[in-house]
């Protein structure tokens, strides 16, 4: 009898003595006059890291996207263009505002928005382009910026998966009108649940800060006085304490993601036609989630590949289903790459403390699948 190998999870945060100490301090001291101290510090550390003038901590990236798009006045009858290959959160925020998500195809190399498809999808009702940087890979921000400017659209970034990714030296999330980040337990920086909206537009930030505080304007002197109906998407001081510790370690957290990706790349580089996350010249990839895409002629191997991972007690994940293939949206099979790539792809476990021998086990499953084709 061979003992079944130990479980390799897909994701889990890196929590050290520093995070534990900060969280314990906040639990003991972070009340009364101190009840926003960690939140303010976390926002400062975060905006300094991504290079924006403002940052507003939220309860999730979904909340940041919802509130940010509300602050842009996006609502009923409006359209927002985004990639079909996506986590549902990005589309949910649009739907909650009564607007319509318009799903366009991804590029086969970056797995992000195809700018040509974006251009073709613009209508008089389009209000914004939502650039989601998938698995750490970056959208083509130059071309998307140019399209947005030409059509008078807002360019928004969902950088939930792209902390540490940079385009021509600029951080993901800092290039659009606003950017949203997630600190869910699977993400590079973790606060349990949590998010951040970043922007350098003072008027926009003022609207967001008002909406974020139940419609109470910053500096409002009357108690309990709301001037609009806002949101309650705040982060707690306790969560922010964890965030402060994680931001003090952010260089280490991103560097480790990059080292894990490099570990997989080396283990798999002799397999011709096996695609992985890309890092084009002029960019840095935060490599949130190392992903493999098997050659086009592999066919639909999703079930087989996931069964191999399960057999070896590895939590491999499927590439996002095309959102337009879900029951609540109109199907768009013409988004060929979005429908095709998930059939022959997988996300590989990439948590901070993964060991070399665990990476060996994951790579062995990928190699076995490759050689069975
Ligand atoms: C994780 C994620 C989100 C949602 O983040 P929450 O903090 O869970 O709301 C949004 N968009 C993308 C692309 C994500 O990966």
C-alpha cells in the first residue's frame, strides 16, 4: 500500500508573527480614537506602493468595483465592455448597477481583453472599458487607453489578480481612472476578505469617499447627515492591521510568486507548445496564478486533467469559464478563445510556502497529461 500523498492546496496566505502581532494589537487597542488608525496606515502604504494619490479600503474588490462604477454614474441602459474570460465578480458589479456587461474575446497569448474586439463592441451606450488583468498577465493598456480616449470612455482596471504587475514601469491598477484590488485569502496580499480602490483623480476620489461612508461627505460637520444614498463597503481596522503587515512584506510576497512561477517554467520548459503566463518586454508579471495552456490540438482535456490532479491530491483549478456561457447571460460562442482555452488549461497551486517537492508533484501531473496527448 502506498500512502496517499499529502494535499497540495491551490492557495493560502502567508501569515507570519508580524501579521499575528499587528492583528492582536488592533484587537486590543484599535478602538475609540484609534478605530481608523490601521485603515489609514494601510491605505497610505498601499497607495505609495502602486503610485496613486488616493486609496480607499473596502470590504472586497467587488465592493470597490461596484462603488467606483457608481461614482462614475454608470447605471441602467449603460454598457461596460470586459473580457468573457473572467471571475464573475467583475460582471456582478456591472449588473448590480443595472448596466449591461458586454463580453468580448481574449487574446490567445495574454488571456486578457483583445483591443480589436473592444473597439468593435463600442456602441453609443458604452460608458467604460473594464480591463481585468488575468492571472497576473496585463491587458494592453496603451491600446485600451487610446480606444477609451478616442470614444470618451472611462478605462477601469480590475487588478485583483495583478498586485505587483507593471506596464512600462506603472503598477497595474494605477493606469485607469480607478483600479480595484482584492485581499481575499487566495490573493497575493491577504486581509481575510478585503479590497482597495485606488485613483489619482481628486474629484472622483471625493465622490467615492462620500459613497463609501453611507453618502456622508468628507468634512461634513452635521452628525448622521447623508447627502446621497451610499454604500457600506468598509474594511474593518482589524483586517487593515493584517494588511499593514502584508504591505511591509509586499516585495517579499511578490518576489515569492515570481520565484514559484519560475520554478514551474523551468520544470516544464522542454514541452513544446505548452503555454504559460507571459511577460512581454516592458512589463513585469506579478504571476498571481501560474497557468498552463496545452497545445490547440489537445482537444477538451479539462475533466481528464482535473481527475489527474485529484488522484494526486492536488487542488489544480480550471481556467475561468466564459461568463457568457453561464445561465444568466446571453451566450457568445463567437468569443472563440474564451470558449476554447479553458478546455485545455489549468491553474497550478502557487501559495507562498509551496515546497520544491510539491512543485515537482504538480509539474509531474502536467508532464503526464502532456505525454498522454
Ligand atoms: C478575486 C477577484 C475579484 C473579487 O475579489 P473580492 O475581494 O472577492 O470581491 C474580482 N476580480 C477578479 C479578477 C478576481 O480575481
